[in-house]
C-alpha cells in the first residue's frame, strides 16, 4: 500500500501467534475498527477462516461488504462459506527449490544458498470470498 501512496492504518494491522483461537481474537479486534475495512488479507487460510467466522457473527456479508483472502490453499478452503479465495503456493516447486538450496549448502556453495530472496510464482484461487463492494456503499477506507 505504501508503494502506491496509500496510508496503512496501524489499527488494521493485527498480529497474533497463528493459532485459530488467537486468529479469532485478532479478527474480533479488527471488527471493532470503524469504519470497517473493505478487504482483509490474512497471513494464512486459518486466519482467513477466523475472519469469515467473525464476519458471519457481525452480520457482515462476504464478499458484498468485505473481501477476504487467505494464503496457502489448504484443503479446507472449499468447505467454508463462502469458499475462501486464497493464494496458491507452488508447493512442489517450493520443495524442489529447498532441496536445490540445501544441496548447494552441503556442497559448500554458500553463494547459491544465501543468494537473497528466492521468489516463486503464486496464483490466486477464484473470486469466492473476494469481490466488488456493493455500489451504494463504495467509498474510501
């Protein structure tokens, strides 16, 4: 957001320990912010599921008033309502890259093994829990 000149409201950055219980507590804090955000990007699918649960509890329709996206494409994404939009990781390619880097490290090739970030392509899965806001409520946030 900062790279595009958008302010990152710190009250909308919620950190927790990645357990489901803490994700629910974090989502509860998020739903106390006014005005409510129009979208949530969760660190993983479990956290996104907590946001979906709190949205249902708060009566916030997904994706009409709030878009939610997770990360990892776990097998449970398709069982939640609405099905979760998630970032799919190339798990096989991640494994191959890890083996390649480990092999280089074992062989003493520290330049390859510590050559900075190794970015792999991802895909976003379906517009299920993400979508445009209802026209009558569009506006800044």
